[in-house]
C-alpha cells in the first residue's frame, strides 16, 4: 500500500490523539473595521477638513490604540483601497487611486502606532462598485439595466486582438448616451469626492474552553485526485471614449457671414480663430444703386484661459473643456469699405484687446450643441481713405483725403452657436 493511501487516515489519527489528550481549544473570531476617506475632485492629498475625514481618521487611530492594549485582540492587517470616478481615462484613474491609498497609509504611519509592514495599499481605478451602489439607491428607470451591465460586463474586451466592447463603452452607449449623461450629472460628483476605503482586520480570542472528547471510528479510504483547471489569464482591454478635438462656431449677430474654430490645449488653455465676411447694402430708391453699403473682410486670433476648478489638470476634467467662464487676449485685423450717400471710406485696420466669454451646453449631452456669449474691449487703428461715387453703381474715385482713426472701447461682441467636434480615443 502506498504512502498516499494512508495520508488522510494518518492526519485524522493525529487530530484524534491531540483531542483525546485533553488539550484546551480557543474560539477565534475575525472582525473588521471599515471607513471611507474622501478627496477633493482630482486631488490625492488627505484633507482632514474635507467632509468627515478628520473625525474618521482620528477615531480609527483611537480604536487601533485600544485594540493593541487588549491581550485577547490581535491586529492582523490594514488594507487601503483607492478609487476614482469612472469618467476619466483608465490609466489616470489607476494612478490617482493608488496615490490616494498611499497618502492615507503615510498619514496612518505618521499618526498611529501602525508600522508600514502592517498596511498594504491598492488602487482599483474606476469605482464601478461605488457607482453600482449609488445607482441601486435610486428609483431611476435605468437602475436595473445599469446594475446588470456593471455586474456582468468585463471592464475590457478584446476579440482577435482588437477592442470590440467593454463596460464603460456599453454604459456610455445606453439609450444613446442619455443614461451616461444622467449619471455624469447626478452620481459622478459623489464618486469624484470618494477616494478610498480603509479596512482593518482583527482576530479576537475567546476564553479557553475544554475540548470535547469523542470516539472516532477510522476506516481506510482511497486517495482521490481532483484535476483543478488553471485560472484563465486576465485580459486587459483598453477603454474607448470620446474626446473633444475642437469646436466650430458662428456668430449669430452676423448670421451666415462668419466662421470660427477653437482648439483646446489641455484643460486650462485654448486657441481660436474667426473669419468674417459681412457685406450689407441698402438702397434708398427703387433702383439698386448701392448708395449705402458696408463691406468688412477680417479675421482674428485669440488665446484663452478657462477659469474654475472644473478646468484643473486631470483626465476627470476633460469633459469640461471649452465650457464655462474664460478670459482671452485677442489680435485682429482686416479690410473695410463703408459708403453712405455716394461718399465712403476704405482702409485696413488692426487691433488688440481682451474679452470675457461664457459657454454653456444647450442640452444634457456631453458634446452636444453649445452657446457662447462674448464681449470684449480693446484698441483699433486705421488710416481711412475717402472716396466718392458720382453715378449710381459707378466707380469709387478717391479724393486724396485721409482720416487717422484710433479707437479705444468695445471691440467685440458675440452670441455664437457652437458645434463640438470629437474623436474616439483608446486608453490602454
């Protein structure tokens, strides 16, 4: 008979001998403490003044000190798991979550009797579990659908090495994006402030009790070998999300006669340009004599700084690009021809100035139509050349007179319709 044939009976025999020897046994119970630490949007620093962080951390420190004085308690381990809001890029979410967990560990080591070896950290990146908990608490019409997608869909999916689907993609496409936009407005702000959970595992030993003595009847058994399949390899699939490439616009104060483009440079800065060709005329008689007209051909460039915490650096703020309040520096110039009652002025102009702009969404879609409201002040210079027209529709004859124009004051006004242009970005 082989050794393996008697392995199980031998272990049972040893257990029975120990029990029959009257050794005392203890009942061991494992407990855990858990609390959350909150963070300001996009930041990883521990702020004791934010929400109830200070109370939670100091209460935990007091509890740890009490446990270590209890001879029946043994603090085994503290695990800190960081997380971030799902709308950011996956790689940045992982880095932010990990930084939050490490900063909590640093605080605990510096303010409690815990040692670095008793604390481990980890980052889950996007807090899908937290999102599911928030959705489950609502009476939202898509509650069950969203929870089912989070529960059953892998974060990343590949087919033949090509990205075909994933958890975030399915949520963003649910009902044409309206479900994602609702969560973005109503649930993601809470997840942005969440950050990490702290779990402390403690074993507690009860009073010793006498081991019960039982009669054990042994019989020979055969060894059974069970084949356990190797776990399937983890498949990491990048997420696909829309990213703002640029925005095109037209100033409704001069409809169909202008065109503009603005390109974001990160979250805080952008550059833009506008082109105007406004040609207006009015005739005072039945004939189209062009005795009164205005013609303007010009363009401008601007560099813009976007205000507010919603434009702080970080992938979680990418969706706020080109939205909200901003200030800009402008440079513009062009050519004009203004005529009234057969007398007019022609010339070139240039100027510079500063402006204020506010941009708002017209609907709940992240990259839907927007409206801009702009007003600016500055300086314009021009040397205007006078001319006269002696017959209706005739040539402009210069008189030789000129006018030097230097203008300080309002130089820019706009109510513009904006169309965002996006691209698909793959985040590994």
